[in-house]
């Protein structure tokens, strides 16, 4: 007779595609083991973590998810920037308040970039209300497009790796990761201000001729570098979030 296989050791009871697509199926949030029928006082048969650690009600939510407001927004932003791992352990898997949090982050980032550009000579045309509105709209729309691409990309990564990254999980992650766009906005504004204080290219009596192209390029390179750093913060937060919530129970 063929010896009985220990499925708890070889992982035969890992969630199948059907369970992955069904967000109501309870999975171990560490390894993806199907906990259907497992007593809640026991442990995961695959990795040994307590079942209660994977229960949806264990996630208390971020301060903004609990009670949306100015102070809770600031505190959530601080927690995401300072203690992202702890945030992903506590965040509640939902879409509405995560979406609002992300939209507010992108709006703040757009306003900071717009203001940073407006107080430079490059932004002198901002005295035109129509141009100012158009520029702000372009900035905000660009952030929304990039966040949407990330939202779809996380779900694609989930399918490729066999994770349960639902649209709700992806939206929760992207919404809170938008804190990175605020970092980008601040760095871009600082870059505009630093670039505006460099000697202008035509002022050849102040700097050697060979430095003029360098100074001119720096006026645009500095804000571009700031945006790239902020985008990397956004990407890093999103990656950490999707790794932690890849078996999330909503």
C-alpha cells in the first residue's frame, strides 16, 4: 500500500485558482494555505501560523480608514512613510476610503508641484488663470494615469505569481502608496526652486561659456530627479504592500 502523504508538509492543500478568485475563502495570509474548515483556535497546516492572524477582523485599519479627517490623514501619511510594514499589517482591505486617501495624496502632490513651478521664472505664465488650471489638470491627470497603471500592474503580477491580488487589494495598496507622490511633489518643487536660482544661460559674464548648457539642463534635471525619487518611493511602498497582502482576506 502506498504510504500516506503528509499534505501539511508538502503543501498539497495550497489554494487552487478557484479559491484564489473567491475572496470569501479564508487563506493563510503568510503562505496561501486554504484554511477552509480549520478551527480558528488552531494553526495553519502549512506554515504553523495561528489562524486568527489571517482573520479579516484582525485588521483594524489605518487611522484614515477608521475615521476620515485631516488629522487622521496626516497621521496615516506619517505611518506609511515611517512604518510601512506595520501599516500593511493593520490596513483594512477595502476600496472606498483607500481611494479617497490616494486622491487626496495626488491632489496635494499636484498642488505642491504647481506651486513650486509657479514661483519661478519658468512659471511666469501662471498669471493666466486658464494656463494655471490647465497645468494643474495635466499634473493631476498624469499622477492618476500612473497610479492606474500601477493598480492594473499589481493585479497582473498577482496572476503571474499565483497570488490572490484582487482589485480591492490592489486599490488598497495603491491608495496608501500614493504617499510617495507627495514625496515626489515636494522634491519636484524643491528642484524647480534650486534650478531657478542657477545663473541663466545667457549670462555669460557670470559663468564660463562651457557651463551654460550644464546649468540650463540642471534647471530641468533637478525636478526630474526629484520626481524619479518620489516615484521610486511610490513603487517601493506598492511592492511592500502587495507582497504583504498577496493572500489577503477582505
